[in-house]
């Protein structure tokens, strides 16, 4: 999609399909973002919540975030087609390239199955989305990324 097409779509009344990509468990921003999205069915349809590592890279932090996301989804009583998904257990900056994992595979599947564009709203590290885009370049035309996590931009 071109920038003009993205802006036109964002401004339209069409309900947007989104993936909430977060580092749930690190700070309260992710819980609020997820809850807000789930409580806004007239604006967005949450297809999945993907979880990235926080504070330390590990399968445990990702699984903890996935469980917390699943709890929020369950309490919202909102259908989330693909549910809460554990993402990459490490950071793309530390690994030196895309981090393959089942969560990244699922992002590609979700985007490929969607009828139109899918927006990823990322509130934590961008590893899941960046890895999906690097490993599955065919999804680039349909995945629009809104990244709200800006810390660490000055690091190498």
C-alpha cells in the first residue's frame, strides 16, 4: 500500500483488522492498548495479540505475556480469531537478524489469510513484526505497521 492509500484507509469508517503486538507484562501500556482495542469493535477487529520479550529475552517472558494477553482477551468476551500468540524469545538487535519462531509464522499466516490490509499496532520491541517482514517479504504489501515503542532508538 502507498502512504496515500494507508492514510485514506485509516480515515475511512472501515473496521480495520489489527494485530496487537506487545511486550505484555513489562509496563501497563500494553494492557491498556490491548483493552482499548478489544473495547473498540466499531473501529478495529483484533485478529491476534502477539507477545515479544521484555526486560530480559527468554521463552518465559514471552509465555508470561501470552498468558496475560489470553486472560485479557477472555475477560473482554471479544472474539479474537487467532488468540494470544507467543512471539520471538530474543531481540532482533541482539540476534543480528530476523528471529524465526512460531509467532512470526503466525503473523505471516494471518496477513496472508486477510481480505485486506492488516495493521500491526506494536507497543514494545519490534522483533516479531520485523522478523515476519524479513522472513516473509510477500506480506509487505498487506501489513501496515504502527510502532509506538520508541525507546532504544539511539542504540546500535
